[in-house]
């Protein structure tokens, strides 16, 4: 079975009797071999979520898709079928801070993140040398305050040419326009500190230090037109000591941002994230 193509199936639908049996039967009838299975029922919402990995005979995918289409009509089911070993195209976007970008590139280089990176886009030139180190095209698309609309039109057109499966804002310090958010629903990932809404503005770590917080963290989420309010994919925290200064908070905060963004992106790349409203189910 090991040499057959592997696939990943994710579904969501209203909870009802027999879902697992019917999906399993559809896979079995195409001679599928299930190797990984996870499912979850949100009892309060009355919804069912599932992620399975399995192998199929060569050329069996069309037959399975037909069966899944039939089940979708019967069950009111949304479903996604993809090759389990595919490498999605991911455009990375960054401004001037290098910590998240450098971490993602290192993980990509050593095979931890299964993706292709067609380009790194930035509103500044500072991190071009970092992109060069990994042999990835770096494109500078400035966003001047006096002409942001034209700049984002240029950015949106370039993204359309690159045809990404996902976009990662690895500390891209610009607010994306609603038209761009709407074009890539649940495909733009962002990272930010978890102080919001407590410490807003340009100096959150200074405010947190003045308040004497004992925990700081970071949040990876999908981008929507509602600023920093999209479905949360991953979060984490680290402790702050009484003798930590502002620079210690910044250092620790950057560390958490690296971990959280890398995990959130990996979950997305592996199809482990399903959304329902503004919540996520993460089969991690």
C-alpha cells in the first residue's frame, strides 16, 4: 500500500447519524486504505468535523470525488480532497522585522514546512539579503501613505500572478484592504502579540512592562477585514519574571511569535484546520 498515492480528506457538516460509516464506505468502495483518522463533534453547535488520510489506487480519485459529491448533497457537507504530499504555494510577506521570516525560511529549508515559496513580498528593502541567502525572489512593493490604494492594487495584481495557495504575513506591518482579504478567505495567516485589546498602539511591550504582566504570548489567525479578529489557529504564552526589562519582554515575545506562526502554518499546510463561524477545529 505504501507506493500508492496518498490523499487527505476534510469535511464539515451538520451532525447526523452514520457520517463516519458512509465516508468510510465511500473510501472502501474505491479500494482506499485509511492510515490516519480524526473527527470531532461540536455538540453545542450540532456540527461534525473530520480529517482522514488514506491511500488510493492510481486513477481512483475521480470515482471517489463522485461518491463524495453524492454524500455532500445528502449530508449538507462541505469537503476538501487533496494530495497528502502536495506542497502548497505560499507567498511570504514581511516589513522590517526578520525574526518570523528567518525562522520560517530555516524550517522550510530543513523540510519542516512542506511548501513552495515563489516569492517574498515586502514594503521595505531591508530583508532582501535574507531572501537571497535562501535563493528566493524578493520583491519590493512600497506602500506610501499618500497612495496606499494604488500600492495595494499593485500588490493584489502581483499576488494574482503568483497564484498562491496561502499568504503568510510574517510581521507585515500593513493593514490589508477588505478586497484583498475577501479574495483569499481562510488563506491569509497573520501573527501578532496576544496583548490585544489590552495594549494597543506601537509600543505594546512598554505598556505591558509598565503594567507588570506575568504572561505574554502570540496569536496566529486567519486574516479578515475585521482587524486582528479572524479565526484563531494557534496561541501560546511564556512567563515574565519580575526582573525582566522591556527588551526581555520583546525578546521573549519574538520567540513566542516564531513558535506560534510556524505551528499555525504547518497545521494549515497539512490541512489540519477547519473553521466554523469565527472558531477553528485544529486536528493537531
